[in-house]
C-alpha cells in the first residue's frame, strides 16, 4: 500500500485526463447495458405482436446506443493515452533526476543494468497497467453491479446462480494472485541479469573479439536468458489458470441458466425475450468478472514494478548539499585532517587510515603507490564523490561539506582513469567543461592539453563527429581531449587520475609543460610512472591506505627505499 501512495502524486498530475476517461467509460457502459433491455423488449413486444414499427424504433435506439458507446470509447482511448504516457513521462523524469543525485556509494547499491530496467521496463509496465487497465477497472464493477441488478429485475429465481459462481471465482482469483505476485518480482530480477550481460558484452565487445571469447559470452547469455525464460514461464503458467477457471464457471452458469430457464419457458413463467436478455446480462456479468481478475493480475505485476521504482525514489543520498552556502573557493588550498574512509559502514577495515596532509594552493603534487593503495579513493573525497567516514577535508580553511555541491565540483575538475567521451562532435564534448566557452577558450585548453597536435588532422576540426564512447579516436587522443575539457572550467583544483598513461614520453612531457603554466591551479597527479610526477613540487607515496612518505623527487630518491625501488625498476625497464 505504501508504494501505491508513493506514486499517487504522479497519478494526481493526470487527474483531469483520468476523470474524463472514467466518465467516458461510465457513459459507454450505460449505453451498452441499455441494449439488452431494448433487445428483450423488441422480441417480447415487437416480434411477438409482429409490430414492424416497434421493432424499427427499438432497433434504431439500439444503433444509437451503439454509436454513442463507440464515440465515447474513442474519447476514452484518447484521454487514457494522455494520462498513461503523461504519468510515465513524469515518473521517468523524477526517477532519472533522483539517480543523478546519487553519490558513488548510492550507485554501488544498484547495478547500472538494474537502474536501466527500472527506468524502462518497470515504468512501461505501470504505464501499460494504467492505459489498458483503467477501462476494465472502472467498467467491470459497473457492468457487474448493474448486470446483477437488471438480472434480478428480469428474473429473481435465475439470478440466484450468481451467488454460487461469484464466491468460486473470488477464491480462485485470490489463490492465483497470491502465488503469482512473487513470481513477477523474480521475473523482473531476471530481466536485470539479462541486461547486465548485454551491457557488459556491448561495452567490452572489442575485448571479447580480441580474446575470441564469443562462445563463452554466448554461454553466459544463454544461462541468464534461460533463467528469464523459466521465470517468465512459471509466472505466466500460474496466471493463465485464471482463464480456464473463469471459462469453466461461465459455461457452467450458461448451461444452468438454459436448463432452468428452458423449464420456466415451458411452464409459462418466463418469456423467450426475457431469457435472451438474461443471457446477455449473464455474459456481461461473467465477462466483467474475468476482466476484474485480469486487472488484479495486472496490478499484481505492476506492484512488483512499483516496489522496484520506489526503491530508487526513496534512496537517501549519502551526500547532503547546502545549496544556500555562500562560501567560494578562491585559491585551492587543501587540508586533510585525520581522515579515515571505508566504502561500507559494516566493513571491518578502513581503506584510508588517518590521512593528515596539506597541499598548498597553486602547488603541483604527485601521488604514487601500488595497486590498491587507495590513490583514486583519496582524490575522490575532495569533490565529495564519496564522503569521509571520519575526519575532515578543508579547502581554503572551509570544510568541503560547507560548500554548495555544485560550486565545489565546478571548481574541482577531474580526469578519471576511465576517460569518457559522448556521442557528438569534438566541440560538444569540450563544451562539457564550459558551455559558454569561446573559440579562443577552446584553442587555449587544446594547446595546453596537446589536442592542437592532432585536431587539425581531423577533416572537420572541432566539428568532427565522435562516436559513442570515443571509439573513433585513440586512447592518447581521448585522454588529451578529456584534459582539455577539464581545463575549460578554469578549475581552482585539477585532479589527473593516471590521465596521461596512454601518452608517449615526448607527448606527456609537452602536456606536463602546459599544465605547469597553470600557476593559479592546484594540481594533483596520480601516476604509475615516476617520470610523470618527478617535476611536481612534492610527491606523496601511499601504501595500503597510509601515507608512507612525502617529499620531492630528489629527497625521496635519497631517503626512501620504496621510492628508490620503484625508480630503479622503471629505469631498468626503460633500459630494456
């Protein structure tokens, strides 16, 4: 019930269209219910008395009722479509906006494939339930109650059969719905698994091809696809029991009514027209019951989707934002004070341990360490992609939690390990850094990042089309484009997380020289090669989440055994 209340505001937005649709359904149903009465009257009066005028008048009224019902049905279809698609659009927009507020820690709770499934498949299920379920949801109770009332008006004795049929159908429906609900939830989870495999395979298609693992990936997909098939078959195998149950009850009722009604006609206590009209109402009543059962099955499935969508809507972001803050980053001075961090509160050990560090404004800092030493984690805390578990981080002597999040991240530019370019032109991608950047700004950023070395080789220059993920540019070109994009925001703090790993030594040296000209920007450079950081003001060596040593290249080379070992191994590699 909670999940339905949570989504009620989205239905309320479509209140006008839903009310008009319901009104059309009610009027359409009324006109359809009048037709059997007119038909019974036409047979018992017009046909029996051979009154052609009476027959034509009643027939004309039946045609008018049918036409009016048709027109109302068309209007219902129009407005229910507006309601359904409007509901889905508003819900999808809010869910997407909610996902955008997630911190990295929040995103760790859901796979990207699951989020995609919830934004597409689950919301589409709710949209379909509204557009196709509103009609039977409103129409069926009216048909049922009115049909029952008119059946009693026509013949009270025959109408007693419904008191036997309806309880049987109600019990059967309850048993089916109670079993099929969990199965629908399992089916949606199986769709998540299929989407995960498809997403991974398409993202890493070049790796799959290069290692000739097509067959292996097909086997993985077959497994999750088979799981989806089995989950779907089990859910629908249970739900289809609804149809034979209702058909059995329907035909049993019709046979009973024909038997008892026929005897009444022979006895003279019932007319042929009454039995014909009664049978019409019987069919309407039983059909309405079947439609109600189908609505319950649709609602059961949609509740499973509701729960998955509400899970996203009710996630509380781990990172709170003070939008009213007036603090501004002026210099980019960074202080880590007794900082501890772990990804999960329940984790036994911290990823970062008691980090105390001062990075002066405008300085250039290198960060080295082995795999798993938490280099990336350390820099991700600065723009609050994650929040510290304990301790504080200050920029210009202001706690980073006291800055407006948008201001903080606008003034801290990051070039991550996994460089991402979006489909569009080179210019479109660069303008992510500053949508108001001029041609002069673009040229400036591209010169520092070394993009000017290859941009002129593109036939259309800045208007060159970038394919999805930047697959039509090399790794080094992609890295330099990402650096230029970051520079366009004129950040006070620039973080490069192994951002020049794909560059040769000569090109990297040119980029470093360009970055060195940014005297007013604090630069943090994570690297695997000492060559990438040896000219920085000082170097931080991390080891298993601890600061192992801090010093200049010359100091560390003289005093630190770990640094000496790294330096010697890389020098030997260069010699080979």
